[in-house]
C-alpha cells in the first residue's frame, strides 16, 4: 500500500467536498474544481477528512493510489489557499506588464508577446521583472507558468531569459580569446 496514499486528507472548515461515484467536486473561497478519478480507486469522506484507497490488489490500482490521493489533496489546497508560481525575467530591456487580463512580455523579439490566461488563472507583475501566475488548479498554474517560461528560456552563457524563482541555470564558459 502506498505510503502517500495512506495519509488522510484534512478538509478545512471553509471547503465543501461532494462525492458522486468517482467524481470529486471541491468548492472553496478560491473557486470550484472537479475531477473524475480512474477505476480501481475508492474515495470516502470520514468526518473532516477524505480517505483514498485502492479497491483491489491489482497492480493498476496500487499504482494510482498515491497519485489520486495527491490530486485530491491538491484540489482541497487549491480551493482553500491557491497556488502561485513566480517567474523572474533577467536581461537588459526584458520586461512584462499586465494589460487588462493579458500578460505582455517584451523579451528581445521584434514584437511584444501577448498571453491570454485560461479561466481560473490570473497573471500579476511585480516591478516589471517578476511574473506571478496564480489560481486554484495546480496543474493549470504549472502549465501556464511553463508557457510563460517558454517565451524566452534562460540561456547558459549570460543567464538571460525567463526562469522560475530559485531555478539554477547551469552556466557555460564562453570562448577564450587568442593569446
């Protein structure tokens, strides 16, 4: 049995969970999330906690046990606190701004790159070089942050580009001059 899957999921007072078969719906102050769990997994609400368990000894249900528990725990955390990914823009003249809901990034191209956020995700910019991607769905926030980073990934020689906060860039030595 999965060590991660065995742990019960605490449900905060301000979060409402409803179970309909394998479909889990979680509502909270930050929004509402819904997910259908795969076959071989059972979920039950016991007081103020949720318990995820495999329905049988099959390899497939044991593989998915810890995954499904983590997905449901992320849903509960997302609607109660939300998730934030922070990106840093490094480079002379590289900057970002928010116009309406769109994120506009100037990253050394001939034109600024505009990104429209999907439903449930918001962009915010601090001091022109820090982009915050936030929302209740951890998977969606991570995907949108990866799309922003893909506009100009950090390069290994000077470190210019868009990187996650705390990300270490492996640096390469440049060419040496003639002696």
